[in-house]
């Protein structure tokens, strides 16, 4: 959803205005583009959903859980932690109370759900300190927004956005693919937490929900949200999911949600996400064979690169970013270009890296070669390590200059390592077995 806003909808809106449209007309055209994009990705998800279980069987559990643990630790952990500490008195206190209740299993003097009590405490503290002039800079009491009924009626407006959406296919296809991969990983996380949902069914629900959203005017795709073990530890069950869906759905149609969310302090909400990130990462280590944990940690690194890539435009002046992406300093490829290239397609990269290293640990070097060669092939087409800073896909022979060099260097690295491992596999028992050698 963030990628859609930053790389598709935002640039499209600017482009429409540059074509002479007034802001309202440009907004309508962008909305239609967003709807069409969702329909396209919904169709892609529907087709790919039937391959989800095959992917689950082909990869070790470390790859499935490790890739989302990297997302959790880096994106769901660090970014919300930064938001938490922008109001340290409120945020850190609320986070500490959550950790006391959920990790230390501590008791509270008041009976009730620990998360709810921590949220209420944090909210009261936020407004109390703010009104007393002791809060973080920028505190203000939000204005009341009156409810407005807006029903999600189906529309064919997406048809008008299809021609423009087709020009964004190199970006839309990776977005859809990454969401499918994420759905596969979330299904495995739920399975590790004791809820054995069929992967195909989860992906089909995701696909249908995305299609319905696109037809009803949505511009942000849906996906299974990671954190199944954390929600279970917080006491959530099927009733929670049902009530959440009803509240958000009905509240959204009545305009209550848009008015309510501005009253909920981010410094109080963010600590909940930090806890979810901790729990997801913890589960990955607990549910993964011990001898695969090193491989899993290695798979966290592409997530770090993605974090730096999404933060870079906010830290670097727009006119300097292209220059830094192509600036050679005599010490290899441009550092910023490597960060973007490593971050693009980071979920799939992480899964392949973990799978390859786990196969090495198990002494299955030829299997590791297979994962590396798949990575090389995906690299050439930009499905991972895209040299397009936006993460788009392309045909390898369409690249030129530095972009071509980077792509072939990364792909060549995978091939070179695969050849080396292939030669090493000719030895008698090249790796001393550390575990049972069975993929979990």
C-alpha cells in the first residue's frame, strides 16, 4: 500500500496535473488508476493463489518465517519504535507496560485485557501531559469531524483507469507478487502458532478481497496481516476478527473511523506494533530448527536495505538522489545503488538466501545451487534486485549503462557461488550434518 501511494498514485497525480488537468480531474483520474491497479493485482493474486502450497512445500520453514521476521524486526519493530519515541514520556511508558503484561506476564491491579488497559493508560497520559504543557512538541487536541455516510458501492470506474494502469505493470506485478509471498509466509506463521489454515484458501480470500476493493473504489490492496502468534497471546480469537471487521467496515461506511483515528495518539498505538514485531521474531526462532537459525538471521539483512531505501528520499535532496545512485568512487558499485538494489524484492530475496544457506547447513549443496540459480534468473528480470529504484521489472536486454552492469554483477554473483558449491558438492560428505537434514 505504501508503494502504491509513493510510486504509482503520487507520481500519476502529478503527471495528470502536468498534462493540464485541474486538481479535481487529476484526483479522479488517479482514483480510477488506483482502482484498475487493484483489479489487476487481484487477478494476479487469484492465479498465483493455486501455487502457494507448492511454494510452502519447496522451502524450509526458516525461509518462510525468517522473511517475515525480518520485516517484523526492521519495519514493524524499528519504525514504530521511532514513532513511539517521538513522544518518549508517553510512548516508552506505554511500551514498557505492554512488555510487562505480555512478555513478563505481570499482573495489574485492575482486572481487564492488558492491552486495552495499557492503551487507555497511555491515552490518558498523552492528553494529560499535553494539556498540562508537559507533552512532546506539536501536541494539539484534534477537531471533531462529523460522521458522513459513504457506502462502498460497486463502480465500473476502474475500466477508465485500465489504459493508464497498463503502463504501470512493471510496478504493479511485483507489488502483487510480494503480497502473495507475504500471504504464504503469514499462513506458515499461523501454522507454527497452531492454526493450520490452508494456504490456498488464505490467498484466495486475499485475491477476492483485493478484487472487491478495486471494484468498490479502493486503491490499497489487502493482505493477511502478519502477527498471528502475537494476536493470540493478546487474547484474540475468531470473535476478535469478526468484531474488528464489523467495526472497521460499518464504522468506515458511517465515517466514524476517519473521525476516531485522529484522537488515537500514535505514541500509544505504535508500542502495540512493536510488541507484535517482537512476538513474530521470537516465533521465528522458536519454530525454526536450531541449526537453521544462522541462515534465518542472514535473511534479515535485505529488510535492512529496504528500510534504508524507503528512508533515503526523505534524507537526501531530490536533485542529489539520482547523482548518488550513479556516482562511482573507484571502490565498486555505488553504495546507494547497492542499497536500493538489495532492498528491491527483499521478501523474495530473503526467502532464497535463507533457503540456500539452510540447504548448505543440511549438506544439500546441489539444492543450494538450485536456489541460487533461481535467484540469478529473478535478478535478471528485476523480480529481485531490481535496478529500477522504484522496484519495477524489465527485460534484461533492455538495460544499458550502469544499470546493466549492476544487474549482471548481481546475477553473476549468484551463478558464481552456485558453480563453486557445485564443485564442492563433489567431495565426499562436504558438510558435517548438524541436524536431521530434513526441511521443516
